[in-house]
RNA sequence: GGAGAGGUGUCUGAGUGGUUGAAAGAGCCAGUCUCGAAAACUGGAGUAGUCGCAAGGCUAUCGAGGGUUCGAAUCCCUCCCUCUCCGCCA
């Protein structure tokens, strides 16, 4: 969420940002409410000051044996009024909270203005798309023949979108996870193994609720939310905490399964591993000093790209336009890997800067040496990387005419085999 | 799951209705002393909201949320968490 003070003082900037994000503009309502709220606070605090003063006088009177009956009687009226004001204020605050949650983060000036995915800018491309004299097959054909991913039994046991990985596919996934985590720790990320369910407060902290509540599986009996990404527990790791400035940036890499209901996306790119209800992902999360967050976004992106380069997978980098960026980000890059069998780009990472948007919701600060004040940190995260689509791309790009799959060299020390056949 | 104990500022730890935002000690920052440091001494220091050009004032905050009261860290209720014992268990 944005700072109410910032909205109050820069309503025009915020309104413009809302327009660019194609969100609902509730700023005028917020400003009205803000005014009401401050009036109530003013009156309430005045009365409370009086109450405190008189109450301590009552104490003294009683001590010295005077009769305080009349004063107490008088304070009863004040008490009632304070109660009224507090009740009103509570309602106002709740309304304000609801409205503030509808205000999106404001895009960074470097982000291209646009409304649809077509307006996203491809800013970098790496690698050669595989050429071959035989027809490259989509991964589901290959895995079916090799018997290494079992969608049917997954459906039987859990439902569509919950496949089993069998034998070497399972090993390949495990290898990728280890490879990603090892790479991350080499680049200064602390490995974190996180809960895969979170409570309501955490889900709210990173913005999954109320914005995207229907994307999540919910264990209602215990009021727990299954995480759609490790971003949720890992960012909440430091909820309501204050860093020392010298400790920033703080960087984590977390591997978790991720659960997404994908409501409303049925029939869209759902074949094979392209879109699953459960998948594995290594997520990179950073808590940084505000002055460095855009540099940190670039290195975050590079850290993720590096993995694709080591795997030898052709990819491109998209700078997302204002309208396609999402509610909470100020700037976002998507990394898309080329899947030769489908002749398609698949998103495997999304690297975002949230500035203080999440930090404010979660109350994550640092103590500034310069001002001695506490300020909100900036948070960033990016996948490093999402597994199933990487598996799909490896299978499709590294397939042989006989339908075997060559394991990328960097993974072979993890898999202990070089070919899936 | 059952039975107990407890949650106070950076930490230790006092405080069971009336100058308690909160004793005391440690730690931290600044100053004095010193060639410098240590020690000693003096002073300062939470967070948030709100009013104010500012100085500063006011309000809230002793796990969270309600309640009782003129007045709550202190009494009552609900919830959360930690610890000990028992049970169950990967």
C-alpha cells in the first residue's frame, strides 16, 4: 500500500499512476475520508487530554480526602463522547484501510506506458533457438514415450495439474533445485526453507489477499493459506522488523512447492507442464536500501538470467508495460525461455521491484544512519527459477531424433546421468 | 490433545487501580577527564499518529483484541505465542 501522507500531498502523481495501471481511482474518496479522520482525531485527543488531566486530579483529591463526586460526574459525559468518537474513528479507519488497499503501486518512470502484453518491450535476447532436420516435439509427447511424467495418475490421485514425476524426471527436478540453490548461495543469497502454508496476516502482507485470494488453496479448518510462491513466507520472514542499515541488502533464496488454483485459466496453455496447480520454484527475495533498489533489480535479473545461460536455454527479457505489470510492482522484468517443441516462449521468472509497497504493509524498516529515523526498506523478488517450464524447455530443446533427452552439462554432476532415455 | 507457568523498553528485571512512558542495572550515543583509551562522572536516547513554519504540545503504545472504571502495565473476557510435565507421533 502507499503512504497516506504521500497520497495526501501528491494526489496528482498517484492518480496518474492509477490510470497507467488501469486500476480504480478512489483517491478523492480517500482524501475526503482523510479529512474526516483527522477531524475526529483532533476532537478525540483533546478530550482524552482533558480526561487524563482530570483523572489525575481525582487521584490527588481522593488521596487528600476530598469529595471528587462532582468531577467524576462531569467526566462521565466526556467518557461517553470519547467512546462515540473512537467508534466513529474505528469505522473510518476501516473504510480507509479498504480504500488504501485498492490503490496500486505507481510505475517507475522507466517503465513503458501501455495497456496490453503487446506493449511489453523485449529488451534482450540470448542464445540460439535449436535448429534441426527432424520435427521437434512438444515435451508431453516425449515424456509420454519415456514414461517419466505421469499426468493420468496425478489426476487420479489429486486432480488435473498435479502430475507425478517418475524416475529420471524426478531426479532432474531435484537436480535443478540443488543447482539453483547452489548458484544462489554463491551469489550471496542465504538459503531459507520456509513453511508452505501461511496465516492470514502473512497472505495480506505480500498482497495475495485481498487482491488475489481466489488464486489460493485455503485450509479453512485451520485458517491457513497454501503459498502460491515462496515470496509470501520469505518476505514475511522479516515482517514487523527493523534492520540495521549496515546489514542491507539482505538476500534469501527459498525453494518451495507452489500452489495455484489458476481459476479462470482453464484451457489456456494448460498442456503438459505449462500450467500446473502445484509446481516447484526457487524464489529470490531481497530487502534493500531504497537508494539502491533499481540497481538491485538489475542484479536480481542478472542472477536469474545467469541460470538460463548456464543451462544453455535461449531466452528473452521483457520489460513489462504499465498496464500489464500487476498491482504491487513499480517495475518488472519477465524472463521467457524458448520451448522449441511448442515454438513458444514460456515465462520462467518474473523479477520485480515493489519499492516500499510491501514493506509498508508488513512494517519492515531500517534505521537510517543519516537521519536517525526509521524508514521502510524496499523489497524485490524474482524466480530463480520456476521448475516445470524449465524442465519442459530442457526436454524440448535437448531432444534427439530418437526421442531421448540430453541433460545440460551443468546438471550432470547433480543427476549422475547424461541422457534420459 | 490434557495439566501448569509465563509474555513489561536493546537486554536483564521491578512494578497488583491514581505524576508509570514505565524503577534499577547492563548495553548504546554525546560530553567531561586523558597524549589516547579504559575507568569514573554528566547528559541523551523507543515507536506511531496528530496539531504546529518551528520550538514544541497532545494522543496512543507494557503479546493482540475487547470489557470494567473518573482513571488500567496492574481487575475481567477472548485469542496468539513461549516454557515445563503428561499423552500421541514423523
